[in-house]
């Protein structure tokens, strides 16, 4: 049985990153980084890329470049 792919919007990713940051606080970026490294080592490129994108948004949240809960605009 083939896996069904779901495409997330930027808003979906932002909401996930915001929720993840709220739940895990200062450890969120570390957890996401570990997921990237682990999935890359397993050869799961799609999963590693998902966590990399989440890590980028978590970094923006941690450095206060984006505010969780606010409307995000991608240029």
C-alpha cells in the first residue's frame, strides 16, 4: 500500500513550530536538530527536510524574529 503524501502550508508549519516551541521551550531547537541528524543518518531525506524547516522556524521564534500566534508573511 502506497503512502499518501500531505502537503503542509507555511501557516501549518508555523503553527506546528509555535506549538512545538511552546511545549518544549528552550529545548525545542535541540530536539528538532536531533531529529534532522537522526533522519539524515537513516536516509530518510523527506523527514529530515521537514524537521530542518521546522528547525528554521524554531530558530526564528527563539530569536524573536517571528512571534508565535501572529500572522506570518512570506516574501
